[in-house]
C-alpha cells in the first residue's frame, strides 16, 4: 500500500520569529526524529530520483545534508555538499542568491562534479526557490546536469516552484 505523504505535515513544528521577526520557521526535527517518517521521506525522495540516472546527490546546507546523504546512499550515488562560504576546505566557486528574508551565498568545491554528471538536488524546504536556483547554477557552472530536485516541504505561499518551472521537482508536503 502506498501512503500519501500528507501525514508528514503533522510532524512539522512552527517556530515563530526565527531566524528573524515575522518569519515562521518550519522545523523538521520532529519529522527526522520519527523513524517511520524519516524513512518514508528518504524513500519517497530516492524513489523520485531512481529513474533519473543520478550520479551525484547534492545536499544543501545544512538540513538538506540529512536527507541528501540518505538519498545518495539509497541510490548508490556520490554526495556533494553545497555550503555557506568559507566552510569548505578546498578551492570553491560561489553563487549569491536572495532569500525570503535577505541575501546569502553558497559554495561548492570546483572538483565536486565531472562534466555531464547527472545531479539530483535535495533540501529540506523549498521556500522562495533562491537557494535551489543558486545550487542549480553552481552544478551547471561545474558542467553537471540537474536531472531533478527533491524537497520534504514546500512553502507554497512563497511560490518558489515558479523559479524552478523548467525542472523536475518533487515536494512531499506543501504548506
């Protein structure tokens, strides 16, 4: 029996005014702490990516690492971390992007991907789409091909999906 992922929404916790006043942060730690829910989310993301010929899974700092590592393991694919500037020890490239509450930047190692490797991007939340779009640009600057993106939660009211309109996107829960 296939289970509808909407039940995962009951394991999200709202944290008001984090990281700044007016923002309601969607905390996924209760979901990750629930063994069945965590397995369900990882399996659903991995199932989405399974037919895409994925060579590498890119995880976006920091909560995206939790899901990306498990998805990469399930797929037998390599894992590539995309991190905040200054956190990776080797030579990197940087991409700056807009958030729903400011601007930020992401780095990836210049040797993280080989030309034409198929990449599946994973993060915990799709908000405005800025982080995901910046990550796709990093992958493509390195010569990789983004074959899909997977998110556990999508904040539908922020319309981030529209910035990824030409991409294969899965969000397990939209709130």
